[in-house]
């Protein structure tokens, strides 16, 4: 194996590592977005009095 072949192998390893890193980052970002969406729905439900927390006074 010559130097250029080793360099090419290292480059492909780095590309695969970057792809995996991007995939993990994408999944984490989607989880954050889903969580924020769910929290937004809960806040809206609480403000309107509709949902799991009913605001009944009187």
C-alpha cells in the first residue's frame, strides 16, 4: 500500500464519520423540534382551557 492509497482510505473514513455525525445531529434536531412542538401544543391547550388541564374556577 503506497502513501496515496493510505491517504485515500483515511479520507473515506473521515467522510463516513462525517455522514454518521450529520445523521446523529439530524435525529437530535428532529427530537428537539418534536419536543418544542409538543410543548407549544400544551401551552396553547392550557391558555385556551382545552386539553388535559382545564381551568375551571367558580
